[in-house]
C-alpha cells in the first residue's frame, strides 16, 4: 500500500514539474506538423518567466540558434532555414545555464526537386498572413503593407513593412530584382492559379501557380519560350519557380541547385555522369559523353554541364539543343578538329 502511494506521489510530482517546465515557454508559430513549400520558417516564441535568460533552437541538421532574452521583452521572432523533408526542431529555455523548458516542433519542407516529394500524411500548409494571425503581431509590428504597387522601390528598402521579418531570406549571393527591391506585391498579389486553386483565400499574399504570367511582366522572353518547337516540361506548365528561386539563391540564375544537380534531379538516368550519344561517341568514354566537367571547353569561365548543349527553356532544334546548332555542329563547339 505504501509503495503504491509513493509511486502515485512521485508520478504527481513528475507531472507537476513537466507542466511547470512547459508552461514557461510557448511557441506561437509555427504550429506543429506544419507543411512548407519554401525553405524559411519563422518561429514566434513567447516566454512566461522573466528568469529565462537564453533560448536555444536546435535543428536536426546540427544548426543551433541562440537568442539572449531581455527582462522587458516577452516575445521573440526568428526565421530558420529548414531542409527538405521532415525537420525535427527543439526550442529550449534556460535560466543561468539550466534548462527549464523544452518544446518540440516537427515541420516538413515539400519540394518537387527531391525524391519522395509526395505530400506527407498528417502535415498541413502553414499560411500566416490572415487577419487572425496578424493580430498577434500588431503590438510590435506594422502589419499593413506599405510596399509600392507602381514598380518604384523605396530608396531605403528597410522602410518597407515586409523587410523587418523577411530580410533573412535575402542573405544569399544572387538576389532577384523584385525581391531585392522589396517589390513583393508584384508577385504576391493574393491570387491563386491552376496549380494552387485550393489555397484561394488562405493568405493575403498568395502567389499564383503557375507563375509564368508574373515572370513575363518583366522577362519579355517568356512568351517566346512557349513558341519553341521543342519545349521543356516546367516551361510548358509555366512553373518557373520549380527551377528558379524567385527571391534569390547562392547559385547562378537564382537556380535552386547547381545546374547539373538540378537537371539530374528529374533526369536521373543521366546522373552517372555520362550521356548516351547515338550519332557520335568516343571509345575512350565507353560509348558515352560526360555530362559534367570542371570547365566547359567552349566557355572556359564556366563548368561543363547540361546547359552547355541544351537550352533548358526550349529550342527550335531537337533535344532542345542550344542556339542554331544541330547534332554534329554542336559537337564542333568543343571538338573543333572534327
């Protein structure tokens, strides 16, 4: 009998302590099991104890983010770069080096450019910009967009209301003009398209999918790509953002991956580094041509990759060959003695 009482008492103490620990910190956003179609997730963390001096966010790819708290501040925001697939993230609160709270979040970044890109069970898309959510942030942030709609950017882009929260996504090597100038509403007009019609009304700043119409407002070459005799699937569908990150990227042309890695994501049969050439082969390559190399013989300043021979947007010539070159002619770009 005494043993039973002791066990029950111990269980009560443990449960009480667990409740106390988890009640000292709260993750307002994101919700658990949130599904993202982009690589950035904003955490909004609220503390319920002034004794908390440090918050540490631990991601499952060994990336750690440290936030030093202030006695006069209760809510903290931090944008994290998440990886493709399931992300297991822990938020821990500390008092003088001792962990007093831990709250976990499971998030999922869904990208069509990776194997197993089917929508996972139990996860739901996470939209923030609706009135109910924005009301939580009004105490500290101006939630009314002041982004220009006339194409003229602010001289000081830090004055846009989007900048305060979203500026971490621009910490990349190559930035796209509309994003770099914070002309967000050029693309984020709140309307849906054929491929995301089910998201209609879920965000004030939804982007149409397909997005080619918006891209064509600045890139007058887009319309011409649809006129090519030989075209590429993503271009046919008007889904420019399958290959390009519209905000910016560390890769050239704002690509989501380096060229060869990007192409072989879909064309996996070429991922062994050699490409079958039916009309002309080299015995030293055992009947195939390499698909990548440190240098492109025709353009030494660039690496040899799929785009050295193929135009990813389309071409007048079969196999989407570049320029006005056909079959054997394209070989002579590099093999000038043949």
